[in-house]
C-alpha cells in the first residue's frame, strides 16, 4: 500500500504541483494521486479539474486547445497520455466511483439555453436525478455528478470557451487544419464510449462500481408535463427502474454492448454498472454542444469547435448504424442517439451559416453539414474501405430512406441557404473553388438526387419528424432570440429544391461561376505572358541556372495555384447542370452579357472599385462577381528573403546566411544603394548581384478593421540561395570534380566561382 499524504500538507502540496511546468506537473500529480487516500483524492479532484479547464482562472487551462503535434510534440504526447481513456486521470475518475461520492456543478457554467430548459422543467429524464433545487427560489442551482460525469461535462464545456478571441496562439491554431490534443481526445473518447462495433471494448474495463442509488426526485414543478419532443425515448428504454452512475440508463436491459468481461455477466446490474458511461457521454456532448446559442453569443464559435462537432456527428452515425448488428442492451441507446442529434442539428447549422465569414474557413461548416446528411459513409463496411475519404462514394442503401425523409429539410433548405453565400465567394482562391467542388460532387450523386426528387415530391410538408417544414422552422424560431429572421434564410413558400424557380436560380448562380472561371482563365493567360516576357529578358543562362537550383518566383507559384482552378470550376458547372437540368448552352450564350453596357453610364459601374476615391460609392451596384474581383486585387507582398524556410533548404544554414546578410546590409546599406542606381557598367553588375528594391505590403487587423501597411525595402544583399540543397549539391560536385581532376577540392570551388562571375558580367553587359 502506498504511503498516505498527511492532510495538513495536501493543499499546499497540490498548489505547488499545479504551479510546476507541464511535464513535471503531470508526473508529480500522478504520484500525488497514488499516494493519497480515496478521501483525499475526493478533496483535490475538483480543484485539479478546474485547473485543467481554466475554471475561475486562466481560460487556457492546461493548453489542451492550443497544443498541436506540430508546435509542441513533447507536450502533445504528455497531455495525450495523461488524459487518454486508459490514462492516469481517467483511472482516478473510475477509482472515485467506488463510494458513490458526488461533486457539485454550478449550472451557470452551462449554456444559457440549456439552463433555461432545466429551470422550466423541460429537461429529459436523464437529468432528473442530477438536478438540485434551491428550496427558497424553487430553481435548479447545481448538478450532482459522480467523478466520471464531473470530468466529462467539464471536458465538453471547455470547447465553448472563445479562446480564439482571447489568445493569439489559439486564433492561429484554430484557423488552420492542425489537430489539437483536445480534438484528438474528443475523437478518442467518442470512439471508445460510443463504439461502432458491437463487440468493442469500452475502456477502462476493470473498475469497482456497483449500480448507483438514485437521488431524490426533484420538486413536482420541475417535472416535465409531457415527454420532451426532442428525445423520443422508446418505452422499452424509459421504463426500466433505477439509474446508474450519473443518472445512468433507466433501463435494466441497457448494457455496454461488447464482448468484454462485464458484458458476459448474467447480472442486469452488472450491465447497468458499465452502460451509464456511454449514456453520459452521449447526453453531455449532444445537449451541450448542439445547444450553443450561435445567434445570441457575442463570439462566433471557433473552427476547432465546429470540427469537434463534426467528429461527434460522424461518431453518432457510426454508433447508430451499429444498432442493426447489436443484440445487446446497448442497442436501445444506439437507436435513440441519432434522434437526439436530429432535434438540434438544424438550428445549429443554420445559425453557423448565417454568421460565418465568407472565406475558405466556411469549409469546416460545409463538412459538418455534409457529414450529417451522409450517414451511409459511416458504417461497418466503410471501415474496410481503403480509398481516400473524400473520394469514397458508397451506394446509398434503401435502409437510409427513412433518414433522408425525416431529414429532408436538412438537404433542401440548407442547400438553398448556402447558395447565396457561394455566389459571393472569391474563386481566384483554390480552396474556395474546392469547397464548391465538394458541394457539387455530393449533390451530383445519381442515387441521392433520385431519392431527394422522389421524397420531396411525395413527403414534402408532412413527414419531417416535425409534421412539416413550416412547423420545424416555427419551433426553431422559438429557440432563438426574438426578431431573428429565420424565415429570410428559409422561405417555405418556395422550399422545393427541384422546382422551376430553383432551376432559374441555379442558372443565374452557374452564370456567375462561369464568369469567375473565365476571369481566372484571363488571369492565367496574363500571368503566363508576364512570366514568358520576364524569362526572355533574363536570357537562357539565367533561366537555366534557376531551373538547376530550383528557384521559383512568386508569379510561378501563383500560376501553379491558378492553373488548378478552371478545371475544378468546370467540373462544378457540369455537376450542377446535371443535377438541376440546366442547359450549359445558356451559360455560354449569356456569360458575356453582364459586361456589355446597356446604358451610357454602365462602364462606370463595371469599373467600380472599393478603392474609388470619389464620394459616390454605392456598393449596391456591385454584383457578387465584381465584389470578388475587387477582393482578389488585394495581395500581400513580402520580401523573398523573409519567406518561410522551404523544404529544399537547410534551416540552420539559411538562418546563419540571413544573419550575415542583415549585418552587411546594415553596415553598407548606403553604399549598396549608391552602386545600384549608377548608370555605368558597375551599376549593371550591382543590379545583377543585389536584390531589387520593393515595397512590402501586408494587412494589419489589430485595430479591428483591415488596414494596408507598406514598407520600402532598399537594394540589399541576400545570401539565402546558398542555403538551398541544390546550391550545396553544386558546390559539393565542384569540390569532387576538383579533387578528381587536380587533386584540390578548393580548385573546383574556384572554377565554379569564376564561371558564375563571368556569367554575371556577361549578363550585366547585355542587360
């Protein structure tokens, strides 16, 4: 038995441990948990959880949402091992279950919409035995949770912290595709506690916990008067007796659904002793995350939170699709899991689309929606698929017809809500074009389009699970703040996706896409001409030298990016034309009409720019395509010497060469500038050796709005090309050549330098 920590030293010891650097903190905390008695662990456990997730302190907590494998691999692995499903913290959570000890959670930490449901008595039966009512005010004040539920609910609430608006590091990380340790843990927890396979083991397997005794029922006024619409729990799932764990499954027949030691037990209580963890995880993630009130919150949720919700949606699909193969008591929970998500996902996604900025980050919202409306991608058969996920197009089985009918509004109305947003995107950016491609390929699947057309004609208005689309929108209107224009986003009077009105709208939309594609083609042709003209002026030798050393100008990088866009947009146009029966000949016939002046003042409208110095700016005269062209004329210009280190460069050498270059430029900057502007032959040589002056431009958003900042960079020395691998390879080959021919490696370097000097002098002579 481990030595017990003296009680008088416990508090000071905990404070000392929590103030240590992360690696030492995790190590010492694991030792502290082992040394403390069960009662002492109960005393320090809530303080540790609050420290982890930044409750009443630093909102960053332990940095779960700011640590990635790229920016700190050691810290990433340390946190993942400590918080994993078989890690020390999860072991402590299960250790504390032995004596049914409860921890109090203030409901003010919960989302406001969720709190109002609890206060109004509309909470599902899962929370009936968790709520504590304050006797004087007759209101719910706290939730009584066991250790596992206490940790999980804090873990879920942590995602709602607007870290991207508090911490610059979080802002940078949440705007890229890097996976934080928090997102990795989300996927690990959901995959463990909501397994796809019926025979999956739910870890930890071995822990001592009997069925929890039920808590006293709340006051009668807080009891729901009728079964909550959004839960739809079957009677076989509701009427089972006592609950386990933190308000666990109220059915004696609901078990863990696995071939593990606990599932083979003939005792019903043994099943309940393990199944409640899956129910807790499902309820906390769905009820808290999907009740995030996007309309009333000051901060837009971060992209990593939306990615976490997508992980939840995908795992619930996996979990629900496993019901047909699961004959254990966990099957009942599998059957109701998808209906819990369905009740809230519509309002959540519509709110996101309504407020999300029109840039490539919209992809995270699009992927969330596409994941929900494609449950056939998340089945047991999909696990054996070896093709890339985005290209995976499984056939849509008839067993998903019920899902499509019940969620028809998710396909039709959200598509129509997204369409105007896609009409305002800038398609000179490849990621925006690819985003449209993702939408087009999903809605061009022949079997999906056939089902949507057939079900919309048969079931529209009477089989959405909410009686009608109008009834669902009305219900969603009641769940948001007054005055929110939901019906502007969803117009029920013209809600048919496959109608003549929608076909006309799609033709107008595809005309804009075709115009954007033609604009990109013109930009590509112009850029190719500029590159060809520059290469002709530089001569054959310099171009050959650049090819050998792998040097690539910014124009060539932009051209590679642009060259992928026209084909992607063409495929989008083809796909949408097939789906909505639009004649492409109409697009070719009308695509030049918007540019033809119909009145004498029309050219002024066509040349309109946000940078017009006149006092008569009228943005209502701009169509979305013109807006995107104005936006695409803004580009940041950066000194090539300060670009990020490339993969074909030696990092340490490039940094050293940059340091040497800066020293030379700082000391001899005026002399270098004088040589550069000379009109004689020495000036021509200087212009061959030095980097040309330029004006750096970048966007400053620190003041709350975008400002263009400029900085004039004079002629300068840049030794960075010597740090590239091709340059080092050439130097090495010259040394080998000198050694083999003359027995002196330095002679080879001297000959190489002489050849380069002669080349530069010839270039200067004919420049």
